[in-house]
């Protein structure tokens, strides 16, 4: 049984190491996702469930809910105006019934998706800066937020109380991701990526893959919790380990945009591909040669 398990892991790891860039297309949204042009920058986009609903946050201080239609377009059904500054992050609850938005106005809002109503708005008066990132824990009971003043905070969603605070980053916390088992939190900022043990409430590893002039823009665990991707001047994939073991970089993808700035990275199902957004306004898909193009599936 052990040898079989090791064989399966080795096979999966071999597939990931053979990843190659096989698709590149402009970020002008291809069908079926077509949203009307917004006047100001869209800062966060999240699909709900299978993708019939999309929630977006933008620099115009609003949150929009979009519903898919039969003609392949997405129609704006609600415009939410509870924030007074740029909305930097949107995160969807595990039940797909709720979502949270985080803003530079020092508040995060907890919304009911079906009614598009704000159930509570939590203000942070500690002076730790406006929110620049947010993510739900897989169990939906915990919320993580990052601020413009380099602070990471953990919240009890039910009580809206701040139950933990992590210091140590340099620059705004631009992205965060919880591991699927709920043990780890990865946060990205100008100085790189920090890994936090949520059981001991401490930082146990820091990755500083880029020079001091290159911030880390995005960080993401895959859905199985086996891999961690980091995006900055290139894209790096790490094998997830434990607190005591090394997290080895098993694959590095070059920045094909020529800008030196990969701004977002996401894993596809079963880590079969990586979707990477860059400053050249293109989306690139890295996957196994010969696999069906996920953009067309």
C-alpha cells in the first residue's frame, strides 16, 4: 500500500514538472464570460460555485453581482455601495451562500448572496491600515485579512472578533491563501511569502524569491493542498510539506509577458494547469502538452 501511494505521488509530481506554456490569450474576456466595461479598475473577481454568479470589487468603491444569461453574457444584477473606499478583495464562503468584501476604508462586509444584503460591516479601529486582501478559511468559520500596513489578521466570522494578528511583512499584504487542510496560511507582500502555522499561531517559513524591487503579487494553494504557487517576476511552484520539512521549489515558469510582473496565479482542477495573469493584459495557461485546452473545455 505504501509503495502504491508513493507511486501515485511520484506520477502526479512528474506530471507537474512537465508543465509547459501552451495557451496565451488577451485578457479581453472571451466567451462565455462577457461583462460590460466598468469605468474604474476591477480589483477582485470571484466565481460562485459552478460560475453562474460572479462577484467583483472595484476601485469605484462598489461591489457588483453578475448573473449568467442564455446569450453567454453576464448581466449586472446588483450594485452594492456599503464601502467608502476602494474595494480590494472579494472572497466566497465555503457554502456559496455568503461572501465577504474588504476595503481600504478599514472595513470588511459580510453579505448574504441570495438577498445581496450586507448582514454586518466590521470596522477596524486599531490603525493597522486599510484592507488589501482577504480569504475565507476552508471551514468558513475563520476569515483572514491583510492590510496596507503589513498586518495579517485572523477573524472569528460568527463573533466578528479579531482572534490573532501576524506581524513581520514589509509592504502591503497583497494576497493570501489557506491550505485545504486548514493548517497553514500563505501571505504575500513586497518582501515575499510567509507561511503561518495556524495551530501554533507563528511564522515557520519565509520565501524571498525576488529582489527588493520586485514584490510578490500572488500566492495560491491548489485544491488538494499539495502545491503552492507564487507569482512575481516569474511563477514558482512549491511542494507542500509540513512545519519541519523543506518546501522545495519543483518548477519555475518564466514571465513570458516581458513585463516582469505576473499579477495573479490560480490552479486548475487537480493542478492540471496554472492560469497566470500579467501586466501585459494577457492570461497564460501553463499545462501538460497534449492535454485538452482547459480554455476550450
